[in-house]
C-alpha cells in the first residue's frame, strides 16, 4: 500500500528515479525539503515498488529530451554507443537501442551523416593479454597552431582512457604530472608503452575539428592575429579551456560506453593493473634534488 505521506511527492520521486538517483539520495532530498515522516529508505523502496518506479527506467519523452540536450552539449557526432555512455555519466540509464531510436527521432540528418561516415577504426588485429600489459600514450597536435596540444593514455585491454591533459605545447613535465603519474598511482604499472592509433579520430571529429574550423574562420576574417604575442597567448588559453571541456565529455562517454564483445571500459579497468606503485616511487614533477653543497 502506498504511503500517504509520500503521495504528494510522487512526481518528484519518479523523476529522481528516472535520473538514476539512489533511495538514500531521494530520502536525503525529501528530508531537506522538510518532510519529517515517511521518507525513510525502506518506505521509499516500498513506494517505488508499489508504483513501478523501476531504477533506470526512463520514459520515451524524458529520453528524447535528454538526448536532445546531449546533442547540444556534445555535437552531432555521438552515435548510440557513446551517447548511451554519455547519458549514463549524467545518471540517465537506457539501452543502446532506445538511445539509437531517440537519436534517429531527434536529429534525423545527423543520424544519416553518421551512417554514411561509418568507418573501421581498428582494421588490424590487436591483442593485449591483461590490464597493465600495454599502455598507449600519444599527443595530438591538430590545434597546435592555436596553442593547444592534447595527450592521452589508454589501456590496451580495457580501452579505458586512464589519463589525459591539454596544454599550450607538448611539455614532458606536464605529461608526467597530469597524465602518467596519476594513471600509474591509480591503476598500477604497465609493462609496455605504445602509441595511440584508434582514439584520435574520435577526438578530432568531436573536439578538434569543430574548434579548428571556428578559429580558421576567425583568421580568414582577420578577427585574430596570431603574429601578435598577446593575441596568441589569449587564443591559446581560451582554446585549451574550450578543448578541455570537449575532451572531458568524450573521455567520460568513451569510458562509460559498451564495446561489443568486451564490455564497458570503466568496469573492465576497475581493478587496475597487477603491479602497484606507491607515491614515494613517483615523485611530483616539481620535486627537486637537495643541493649537495
């Protein structure tokens, strides 16, 4: 039987469940709004069960709105797999089939363009035996003329992006401090290092090319002068910040999307590498050797 105390909050509870909120989070929210009775975790569980508010079940209308918002935030290049991963990072859980249908419904032209532009990103056989076997690190300099360089690190077996950073120019100290060191401290030590091949097309299409197109247009219109050192610094600073937003969204979506025949990178990499390293073996980039004199 439904709790009469929770009945006035039916729509609120249903909306929070569709957003992937836990029973504890719903209870905490209701308590903060002044509800004093009936909002225990057990009561909320019973109320949701009685009303079929199943975890992760999103209505078609809510899903289409979420997909439309996702397209606004990420652009038109996210397909059903990466959009499903992106939505899951926002607490919205839906099957790839439903997300694909929503993408076709919300943005038909973008869907057709993705179908026509489909390509095999990994045409060569590849094998990694375990998490920690192969670490792929590489830089992307598609925006180097505008003062932005990306560096990514990705595990070979799980395809989990374990570290990334955007900087004005390639800087080994920044790469060590912001990419390699955090990855090793969190996941462990890899046996082999390789270059990245598969992920850059994703980053270019979804982050670099749209930004580069806009900046080249500004150059053509003579709105910016990259020969001026002050302008060059400002453009670099802004480009790095904008690109970082896009890179973060792609990384979160990639790590949360399902790879056919393998699984979700975040889940596959949750136990890390076999070999673990302590902080004292990986000093900060700012560490200075004491003067011997």
